[in-house]
């Protein structure tokens, strides 16, 4: 078994093209929506990212969400944002997330407070993304906290970070610093422009980044021209004009056309050497996630050795 006990890591180590999904815990104490979303992806994804106060708005804890995802039979990836925690809280959630079944962690800075519903909330940022990654690695590899305090049975996470490869003025050294700190997985921003992503892969290939980390590319199943334009307005996302035009010309069949376009993007990404998988976000439409994976030939998922704990 791989040292982390992660099913996702085992598949990646075996060279399998992996699929991860996502669950957004609700603004509620009712666990039903997390359970339903996880069950809707069971058998279709290799792990599920549990988001952490997305859009700088309060939601159910990702540690609690991780437990609910694990109970649904899927390996959780715990998202942790630096914005909301000091180093004590980060350490506590790293320990608690592992105890609740998370086997991977995705460290994020977090959306700016002015994007949320409580802009008066004080951001913390006690540690930078690189420092949280280094802390998670220290806890795993040395079994100690940042102060050197000994941890019994330390968590053995595979550690991930996010990247926005198609952003204007992209600087690969930012990603390299995060890999230097201990990151091993990279989840990218949503991508539809495969040609530009392929160019990015060739830019980072000589730097050895693809040997140091496994890259998973973010995708959202397209539904309509309006949906495509909205995504195109997000930071670091570019939806090529021919995709929008195809959705417009499809009329009432736009969702069907969007599925076909998304399947095509997935297929082209699979042919890029160095791309290890896709991160498919249904945003409330898990049925579209299932359809895309079926038509892309990525269902059923392969079996990997599970973590007995």
C-alpha cells in the first residue's frame, strides 16, 4: 500500500488517469445534501474534494463534510483555506480531517472577503499557502507540529495545491515554491481551452514540474451559452468562442451539445502527456458528471487498494 493510505494516490502511482469530484457543504446543519451529492458520484470518481467556505461565505465545516463523504463510500479530499484559520486551527483540522476519513488535503488561500456575504469578517492568513503545505508535510514526515510538539499517529496526507495556468501573466515559480514546500498534487482552474493548456504543459515540462507533481485539470459540464459566458468571466478561465457559438446554434439542445463538447475536452486532455486526471465539478448537476464520464469512457472506475483504517 502507498504510504499515505490514499486510494487516489494508489491510482496515480499506478499511472491511472484519475477522476475527482466535488461536494459543497451546505449553509445548513442538515447532512442530507452532502450525503446525496456524494452518493450521486459513488462509483464515478476516485475521490471527492470537500470545499471550505467557498466564495468567502460560511458553510458546514469541511471536516464534517469529509466524514459524510467517507460514509458514502468515497475517499474525501479535505480543502483547507488559509484565510479563515491560524496555525492552531489548521493543525487541529489536519488531525481531525484524517480522523474523519480524509486521505488527501488541498491547501488554498481562499476567496477574498469582499466576494462573500460578510465582508466585515477579518481574514486570518496566519500562514501562507506554502507554510501550510510545509506544516502538513512536517506533521506527516516528522510527526511534529510547527513548535516541535510530538504527534501520536500523525496523518499521512497526500498534499495538494491549486494553480491557474491560463491566467494572464502566469508565473510558474509560484507553483514551484509550493512544490518545494511539499505539495505533490495540483488541481487546476476550470479549463476548456485545451490548446492553451497543452502549451502550458510544454512550458512547465522542462522545469521538471510534471515529475514532481501530478496535475488534475478542472472541468465543469457545459449546459448553455449563458453558462459558458459565466465561466468565461471567472479568473483564469477561457471558453473558446467556437464553444459558445456551438452552444448558441444548438438552441433547445444546448445541454446535449454541452455534454458532447465537455466529453471532447476530456478526451483531448487524456492525450496530453503529463496530465494525470480531471476534476469534474457538476455544480449541482451530478447527473451531468455521470453522463460525461460514461461517454468519455472513464466509467466504471478501476479498483485500487483501500485504506483499512
